[in-house]
């Protein structure tokens, strides 16, 4: 089992940057989890943003953020980060960190066992 806590959200102007972090704690080694960021825009369903596999560190991005966002992990610090550049108003959402004990990144939120509480990102135009 793992506990996840996100941080780093806030208000930023369009074109700006934010860096989200997700800190993990628990009895199971952080390196054994595939980590993913999802987001939920106002009035919409939760959607996949980016994921990073356990063991091999392969990364995956949604088309809407590819080239602007970068996911990374630091297994020594038990953290996964999401660097968000060139932010747009449509990036406004609650961002969630999620974990699963499988090697592949899955874009379906139902495939994840552990979730953080979320952090709000608001991009003004």
C-alpha cells in the first residue's frame, strides 16, 4: 500500500510554468509502482495526462500535453514530478497522482489502485 500527496499547484498566466510533485510513502518500495498523473477539468471527467513505468522508466503522454509537459521520477526521494510548460487555460484542472503495481502505464483511471487528494491548477488567459 502507498499514500500519495500532491503539491505545487496554483494560479499561473497562460504561457507560464508550474511543477507538480507527488510524494509517496508506505511499506512497499516506491520503485515498484508505475506512476501517472491524471487531471479533472471543471465539469468534465478525469483524464490521463502522463505516466512513467516502474523499472524501465518509460514515459507516456496524452496528445494534448505532449511537448509541453515532462514527467519524471526520483526513486531515492519517493517522488514523481510533472513539469508543465507553456500552460494554456484548457490545462485548468485538479491534478491527481496515481499509482499501480503493474509495469505498463494505463490511461484508464479505473486501473489505478492508489490516489492522492489532488492539487488545483488554474491557468488564466
